[in-house]
C-alpha cells in the first residue's frame, strides 16, 4: 500500500506539471542559460578614409630652413588659429578642398621629388595631420613640418623634421608660444625666429641663451619680409657671435608673395 500511495502522489504531481506547462509559454533558449546573455550591438563598418582640407599642393624650391634651394613638394593645409602680423599666407585661413590621404599621396607622387614639406596655415590644427605626415614618411619621402609652435609637436612622427617657430613680440602672438615643445625637439629639428625689429632680435637672442636652443637643434634667424633689413640683422648676428643660422626667404626673392611659389 505504501508503494501505491507514493506512486499515486508522483502521478498527480506529474499530471499537474504537464497541465501547467501546456498552458504557459515555453521558455526560449536564453531562459535556459545559467546567466543573462547580452546582445551584441556592435556594427561592423568600413573605416572612413583619412581626409584633410587642402589649400594647395605645389612644386617649388624650398625657400627656408637647412634644405633651402632644394626642389620640394609643398602640401599647404587650410586653417590657422593664430593671426601673426607678418603672415604671408592669409589665403590659407579658410576655403580649400577636402582630399583623402590617398589623393594627397598620389598628387605628391606626381612631382617625382624626395622632399615634401607640410605647411599652412597651421597644419597641426587639423587632427589628421600627424597621420598624413606618417604616411608620407612610410612612402619614403624626406618630410618636414612647418609649424607655429603653438600646438603640440610631440605627437608628430619622429622621422619628420619639425621646423618650429618661436613667435616674437612683433608677431602679435608671443603669448601663444608652447614652451613645452622645446623638450620634444631632436637634433634634426629647427627653431625659427622671424625678426621684425631690434626688439625682436634682442628677445630672440635671450631665448636662445635661456633655453640653450643651439645645443638642442638648428636655430634660424630670419628677417621679417619688408620689415627688417636683412643686412642689418646679419650684422647684429655677427657682432654678438650668435650660434644661429641666418636665412632669407629665397622664394620671395625669386617670386615675391605669389601663391604657389
């Protein structure tokens, strides 16, 4: 009897469970998992091409720096957060056209020269500038960057020669100098002073001594075009025995302020 009672209880329980589940929705596979399963919401998409806004790409002689006189391709990026009083490329403040990195490399390759200078405006104002510089280096070019010194140069590929300004008082932008950049300079880099008067010269001379710039890299003193007499500046440098390189803007002697030259 005990066995039969237990068997009847078991049958009743089984019948109750069967009837209940017949009327209730059946759990899906996720409900049988020991832990909740998160849905994968990631979307696989093709990465967008690197693009930059370009004012001009042209072939000319390098007019400044230690490679002055060398045939060079210039890639001029659009935009600049500074407004230097002696700026000669105000046409690059706005406008330009969007180009992909591949399109830029193809245009540069058409000139068949090893030297490429990325300039502006202020090239580093565009977030994709470091990627372009690295791509040009990867392509085998000897790449230089002309920059105001107001933005971080430490992010730039170390293969790139950084030609960095220290803005003088007469530029109107002396407060924008980012002195932390000096710690990132390498011997191949260059620091440039555009000197517009005697006050600029004395200020620049002090900066060279204070930061021992000549021990870090090449130092360039350039007369402000139409503002500082070149021969006079050269005389000051010689009189003070300054450890700097005097330079003039070769392209302006040849072609004036003509864009694309």
